[in-house]
C-alpha cells in the first residue's frame, strides 16, 4: 500500500474553513504534465457534473486545458481557459453541440477559483442544459452561446481517453494547481454540493458523501506515491504523466501560499520564463535578462521566512525584498549601480558575497562583504521581522552575515514588504514560500514547518517566524471569523428609477450614512448626501461632485427621502438625478455612525460620524465651520488612525472640491470636480502639515477654511483588507501596471496627478466580472461610457489593462483609493 502524504506542514488551517483541503497537484506546462484515464465503458453522456479548484500560473500565451475527451479535432469535447482568459466549453462533432465562451476573463494568479460545469441535456429549458459556475455563482454572460439539443448524447464520459491538464493534439498544457477534482456521473448537481458561502466567500465542503456514479471519481492527491488515486470509492484511478511526488504540494484553496506574481507586466520581468507553479524563474543565458520576479503577498507586520535556491552563481544577481508600493512604480533594483541611484527602490542585495540595503531615499549601506563564496544550488533563507525591524540571511541552513536593522521601519510597516529577486543578462531562482522544500524535485525534501505548523522548508525555520501563506496572514480590519465582511461598511448597488414618490432601494446590507448616486444612462449630476448634513422630511441636502455649487435642498418628495436599514428611499418630483423612469443608477454607500457627535480635538470644533469595523476606525464624515486662520486644525474622529485621503467641500458657496492624498503630500491638492493636475506646493490647502491620528490641518484658502463658512469633509484611512489609498506609475501597455491592495477590490477611484485629465470610478457591479469596461467620471455629469478593458480586479489588487493618459501612460503618476470586496487572506480569485 502506498504511503499517505506526510509533509510536516500538513496542519489544517483552523477557525474559518469547515472543510480544509490540505494539498493540490502542480501542473507545469513545460513538462506536458497531465492525468489520463480511459473508462472501461461509457457512462451517462446526457447528465454529469465536473467540479475542481484551480489556481492559475502563467495566464498569457496559449490556451490551458482543464478537461478533455478527445478522438480527433473534429470529434472532441474540451473545457479550457482561452489564452485571453475566457473559459470555453465546447463539444464538437461536425459542428458545435455545446459552445460557451464567457465574457468574463479569469486572469487572477493570486488565489483560487472554484469551477463547476453541469450538463443535463434532458432539461426542457435549452439554456439550462449546460451551465458554468465560478465561485458558486452562475455565469450568464457569454460571447458565444450554443446549447445542446434535447436529450443529446455528448462526447464526455465515453470509453475514450480523458485528460486533465492537457489534450492529445493541441498545445494546451495547463499551468498551475488543481485541488479536490470531482466528476459526478449521471447527476446535474448545483454548486452547493461542492461549496458554500461563508462571510461572502466561497469555501469548499466535503464531497465524500456524494453518489459519484459508475464513471465518477474524486482526486484529492492525498497519496503522493499514487497521485491519480480515485478517493470516491469507485477506484476509477488516473495515470500521472510527467508528474512526480514533489508535484503534490501544500498550496490549497484553504491555505493559499505565495508564488511569483505573473500579473506583473513584462516590463517588470518576462512572465513566460516562469514555471513550476510560478516558483521557478529562469531568464536563460543570452536572453535579455533584467528580470525582477516578485511575490504575490505583502505583509506589514510579523515575522516571515522564505527560501530561494540559486541554481547557477553569476554576478549581477540578488535576492531579497522590496517595499510593496514600489511594485507599481517600475523595476525593482536590488543589485549593481542601481543601489546608489537616488531613484532606487528599497531592497536587500545578496550578490558578490555582500549584503546590502538601500533606503527609500536611495542611500546605500553595505552591511557585509567578503562572505563565504556561493556555490551552485545554494539554498538561501531570508527572515524579516517587521515588528522588531531586523532581517537575517541564511545559506544552506547557517546564518549568512549577521542580523541587521531595517532602515525606516515605520515606512515598511505602512507600505508593506514583498519578497523579490533581480538579475541582469542571466538569472535563475527557485522560490519556496513553504509549499515545496524539494524546489520542484531538485533537492531532498526538508520537512521543516514554521512556528504555526504550516509549510515545508528545506532548512529549519527560525523560531517565531512564519511561512507566507494565507493561514498566517493577519485578519486586518475585517474579522472574517466573526462573519464580518467589507460589504458591512461599503457596498455598491444598481437600481432603476420609477418616478414614484417612494422608491425603496434595498440590497445595501446596512443603513448607509453617505450615499453617492449617479445616473448611469443620462447626464444628471452626481449627488452626494449624508447623515451629518441631514436627511429629513422636507429638506434633502445634496452636493454635486461634478460642479462647484453650494449645497442645495430639494422640495418635499424629490431626492433622497430616507436612510433605511438595508438601503435608502428616493422620490421624484421634477429632477431625474435620483429616480426617473427609464434611468438607471449606481449608488455607492458607506456606513458611519449616524448624525454625528461633537469633536473638540482641533482648534475648530467639528461634528463627526465615524465608520468603524470591529477592529479599526477607517472612515468619517466631518462637518465644521471655517475660521479663516491658516494652520487651523479639525478633529476627524478616527482616534488612533491617520486619514490618507480627505475630500472637502464648502456647503455655503460655489467652491472647488479639495482632495488631500497622502501619496502627494500635504503641500499639494487635487480638485474632485475638475480635470486639473495636482496643484502646489502651497501652504494654503493643508498648511503643509500631514494629518495626525486626531486632526487634519487646513490653510486659509476659502475652499477649505473661509471664515464663518460651513464645510463637509469625508476622511478615509488605510485599513488592511478594507481600504487602500496609494499611487502607481503607468507603463503605456495593455499588459499594465499591477497594484497591490491586499484585497479583492469592489471600488477603485483614480486620477492621473501628473497632468490634466478626468477622474474615474470603476466598481465590481458594472459589470460584475472582469474586466470592468464602463467608467463614471466624478468631475463630469456625463453618462457612464466605455467598451475597453480598463483593469482587472484581482484577489490581491488590480492590474491596468488600458493605455492612455487617463489610466496608464508611461512615467505618469496616478493616485487612487480602493475599497474591498474580500480581504486577500480569504479572497477567491476573480
């Protein structure tokens, strides 16, 4: 009998997942790796269900096969990821009998998808005979849509060779990981047989109690010596082709491990040179080089450890880590002359027998030199303590140099640390973040777990240090274990107007305190209303972000009538900004704490309504009256938290909307209502003084501090897993800049600050899949527009897909605020 998988890091994550999945099978497309099986006889060809969990590796280039039954190119059925990211399911015999191609593009490499394909040709409804579900939700938008005829027998489940991860003829090798693969012969099962929603996140359930049918099977990869064993009880085993025991790894849907991030643009590194589940980067000798492979994880606190095997030792090579916000700003440079350049990023150099550090100002410190020379296939360990502010290198299990202090520790704690490497002309790096101590069968397994019992490392993990896996990530601002979600505090809803006096809009999930509404298919203004300024029976105070107008009040029956327990109610009199028949609307909603309380922290008394999760204050609505004095301060109510973005508008007079953004600094401002480039430096706006954990400062300009003038301010703080305020630099490529947020975004508002151009809002409802194409501009009353892919929302951030000044011009600086749908710790791939 074959032995079961007994990796030291096989501890099951606790606390959230009711059914932990402990391993997956890694498919390397360069190896033509696949599983194969030929059933002894045909099963049910009218009705079946196929379910699997998938984490993608490389996502560009060729199609990637998931499942196939193949006789010839004109007699086949296939389920694939197309090269562009769409899912395609087709059955073809002298014509398509099923042909579904999703409009959604699935290009997320940071986390796991659950895919389900359901066939039932006996269904009386043609459109229900073939269904695709992703992460528990049915896909309904297709670029190609052909359904089978009633009671048709299709190709899958016949007595021919079936393959997982490859097809017999086409070059469609899958690259990435698969876990808990199930095939149900003779039943069309819904997603609830394979998963469930917890805190808005699709999670696996145990399928061992299902009836699998004669050709049904379950592949759990629990026995690395018999990879293709069927654990359904049917003994419908599969043959492993070009797969070995070390391809069974600890990365799984319930404990997601860091890999190298193929979402980074090729200007950053050549993603086609990734292999082995995005853990091996090999920029071959004679190639261009200049690669900067960087991980999918970022952390701001805690103690972390990972390993890198370097197959060949040559000059101009470095391994280490970088400040996360540098990832979206160009190539990470950890070696060579870049260490002394003023534009260099923060990082650690390990090359030419030296250990080096460069701080955010470009100051280079050589921490050690003349160390023992390196040999081919050395395994280097790196430990980083973001609480104590130190780092340590290891070589083949022994310390390499000493423990060194991190420069600018507070900066690392704000912006985060991400593992990376770099090289010129030739480089090769094999990473292990704890999922594979053999480095893809290139050394003997180590079997060393981290402090929490997770991971599989070649050498002992320093005491107290952890693997970069989701089970070890902090919960951040959202306590998912207590059924808390980002949608408890921010949510987007879409609705249609009906011109009635009372149109109740539900689905927000809470009683909002700030509601921002825009007509999608018309040119009525953006309207912003909040609980601090008041929403009463006869007065409905609103401001419009697309103009300078003072606060206006609508007549009874027109506008936002009430804030309700699950949304709000809008009425209609003679204005279509809220509720006109034939108009569609987007409403962005924030939860705070009602009408507000007095705050005396600043030199100006304010009224504040604070938005707080169970863990952190992160959002506030602030009303105050200016005094015209430069250097006045206003209490923002986010006690203990510093706001990173503040939007201020005069209620009394026609003034510009002023925006403070931490990445620009307190000497600069933007106008929300215009396309203007950043203005400054000047003390007039924010008194050139950064906000503190209790107050923000204002100058004497009337847009923020006119004597006796009333103002409203909306303050947003960085909150892990919920809100991210940051910046990136464009690259003028459809393979655009990747921006790490630490969550799967629900909302992104951005503006190019370098030049004059429009503000943009994108969200996860327009449409509810990647890529979002329709933009709304806060500085304009224009209807939403666009058919071009703007960006992908990913499990750990967003990636630009559009070129041009508005989104992604090379060298231009862009500021943004992003709000979460799911924290990365638990996020499904999108």
